[in-house]
């Protein structure tokens, strides 16, 4: 049963919630009854649950980093990598052993329990006003939407309106009960409907001001809902939400802005010095580009097998300061890679909640699709001016005046901005069902020491991950992906 899996996993998570390793926590405020149930009583208790590091961190839920076609691998390092790494890169059907917990479900299901608890219980909490209760519940609804957006983009097919109602998605769990049973996979459409409903319900009650990056604000909720519509191909619905999100950022109580790499990498700049772990970037809670902080451990920063492909390297101009995040040698040091390959140096944790560069590039894409090329170019150049010298930041004229070339350029800019951080995998899923990119073939390359290489082509069925075998073993009625 999924309940058995959740029981062992979530009781562990509840223990950490008891300890409450939150940066804002002063003391333990929760208590357990003999059966080990978690009890929160006051509005303040539920408010503090939203500050938990358990919600900020998704640990090793990083499969998407190795699935993107912008990355490659180098020998002799790849052949000694752990089996999960090798399976992911080769787009194998089976990633995990039968007894192995999958990070892509473990951390997210733990977070789901917390959000469901808050959603269902905060209304009966003591103390606080109805407005406070509504705001806390709204944050939990939006958080649950984010969790399901991640789960459906791991385990459900890319959204297409024609088939979504019949495509298997992920079980919908709306109660905080580790003893639940009879789990079955809802359709992709059902999961997206839940995400849309949660966000639409939440946004009116979300805080207008962003005061703490780990907490959901109105700007973050609007940005996430706009992104969901983008993934569904609903561009006319997405654009006003993305616009409103960018407008609401202006009312933030903390700085939300693009970092100017021209300044950060200048002598005495904030990103210097550069170490084995890359430039000295701020942690996610202090990063001004973070709107809603969620992060995973990108532990491949401290290994040597993962690189960006020569095709990806060729997308960068030599003056692009984003190249400062890459090295041409293995970790921590060694002879240069073959074929001009580059390895991302840092940071050790990757932000993938709601971040300003993604929001700007999503709006640029949306504007292109709605044939506002001028607006799209303005967004692209607003980002590029913060990433390289002005002379190189302008979008080429031959590209800026044509819709399809400009759309391709937006996706290339997304690769430049997020190379080896996992974003490309989710873009690949969207591209795979987009008629404008119908002939796209995704490949992975292994670069051998002798200069030869091997190539793997992504099969269509591997645009989704199979359900982890440990969950399947405990849920005999749960249908797996092919």
C-alpha cells in the first residue's frame, strides 16, 4: 500500500517537524500523543509549520538534472558513477532498485503531508484572526500545487489537451493521514485541475508583500499559476498572470531583482573569489533573484562525470559571464576535459521554486507565442544585460523580427541561463508535444577518453519516469508507466 510507504516516510518527517529546524524557530511548540501523531493547536503553530526547512529542501530530488539534453558525460568518470546516475543519463526505464527510496517522491510526499495538514486543520486552530487563517491556508494550498506540479512533471505524460483526461498522472492525496489506503493514479487532467483549483483559490488570500523567500506571496502564486498555464499551452491565460507577478514584485518588502553579473564579477565584486565550488553566490534565502525558495542538492557539482555538451557550449558568447560558473577541468582539479567540455562548479544547491530569471523568460516565450516580438525582445535583453557586456547583450536583428527563430532563441536563452540545473528537462517535455518543434530529437552523448563518443536517443516513453518500484511493491493495484 502507498500508505505503508507513506507511514514510514512521513513519521520520520514528522519527527523533524517536532524538532522544527526552521531558521525562525525559537523552541519546540508541537507535542505528540502516544501514537506519534503530530498536533498543532494555535494559528501561530500552523504559521510556523510553513517556515520549516523540510519544505525548503527537497534533498536529492534532482533526477531532472541528468535527464536534460543540454548535458553530456565524460569518461573515465561516468563509468564509475553510481547506478542511479548512469540509469538516468542513459534514459533507462528502471532507475531504482526495489528497496530503494526515490528522492523524487520521498521529499515531495513528506511536504504534501504537511500542506494537507495545514489546509484541513488551520480553520479550527485557536487564536489568530480569520484573515490570518485564510492566509496560512492559502500558502499551504499554493505549496500543495507546487508539489503536485513537480510530481506530475516527473510521473505524468507532458500535458496535451486531447489525451490528458486518459493519461495516467499521480495519486491525489488531500488529507494528512499516513494510514490512508486505496490509492490509484488520477489522470494528468485531474492533477492539473487540482493545481489550478488550489492556486486560483489561494491567490486572493496570499500576502501581497514578499517578506520571507521561503513563504508563498501573491507574486509567487501568480507566477506559478502562469507557469502551469504555459505548461498546458494556455498562453492567453498565462500572460496576465506573469504580468501581474512581475508587477507585484515591486511591492516586495525585500529586494527582488536580477543580479548584474557585470558588477558581481568585476574586481571586488560580490561573486568573487571563485573557488572549487564556483562563484561566491548568496544562499537561496538571501538571493535577490529568489521569489519563492525551494532547492535541491546538486551533488554532481562535486563529481566529475557531468558536463555540458559541445552544442550547449557553442550557445554561449565568449563574453557571457554565465561561463564563470563552469570549469574545463574535473572536480576538484585535473587535466582539461576532452572536446572542450565544461563542468558546472556551483552552487551546491539549486533553486527551483519561483525565481525571477525563469519568470522573465517564461513571459518572453509567452509574448513570442502571442506575436508580441518587441515585448519578448525587451524581456530577453533585460536579462542578458545583467549577464554580459551591453555590446553583446542585444538580440540579433535576424532573430528578433521572426516569430519561430525568436521562440527558438528564447529556449536557447533558457539553456544558457539554467544549463545543468534541471530546467531543460521540463522544457523538453513541453517541446515534445509542441507542433512547432515536432521534428526535435533529443540525444545524450558519452565522451570517451580516446576521443570517441556514444550517443543515446530519448525514446518517447521515457519523457516520464516510471513509478519507483518500492511504491509499486506496496501498492499492487498502482499501474506503472510503460
